[in-house]
C-alpha cells in the first residue's frame, strides 16, 4: 500500500555572501534545525538579485523565493539592501498583477551572527508557502503538484551523412 506523502514547498534563497549566507552557515555548524526544502544560491549582495532571477525561479517550479541580506545600514556595499527592498516590492506588485500570491516572495535581513534568526525565517516562510499551496503560475510544469524537470538546453549535433 502506497503512503501519501505530505507536500513540501520548494524554496530558493538568494543569500548575501557577507551576512545571510554566513548566518545560514552558522545555523548549520550550530546544528540548528530548519526545513530542508531550501536551495541556497550565494550572491555578492542582496541588491544584485534581479527580478528576472525571481521570475525564473517561479517558472522553474519553486513555490517561493527568499531574498536575504545584511541589515539596513550594514550593507557591505552601502546601499545594496535598500535596492533589494525596492526591487522586491516592485516584483511583488508585478507578480500580484499576474495572480501570484505576494507571500511567495519574502525578504529578510539576517547578520552573520544570527543563525537562530535564519532558521526561524526559513521555517516561517515555509509555513506561509504551505498555506498558499503549490505554485500555479506555470501550471503546465506542475501537473500533479510536483515540479517537472526543466528542458535541457543541450547542444544539438548537425546530422552527418
């Protein structure tokens, strides 16, 4: 008899290498527990996260996107987190226009010494995504509520005669 497994949201996190990534690393080395549904992408600064990255993540079947950087006023590049905050607000409005729930995109500010806060943020975002359900923006990629594999952009060989 097959057991029905509980649906778990897929979350991608764009983490600033100076603060949030170090906070995630601290959470891991401190053996703090947080949901294993997060796929981390290290970025130089949260301000470098382009709205197209967020759209592509949702298109590829992720249920949510977390952008996390340094606390406001503590950015290694001075204004990166302010830029990230503006970009995320605009992207949320655009996606809301498309019918995507705004809670699918979250921003957080986590310093390198806040491993506990990082675990709480991931748990909270995961909980919100569970309430929202699977990402339906590109439903042809998610027929049964699971992510289907994206098509490979492999090279094609010319036919040889």
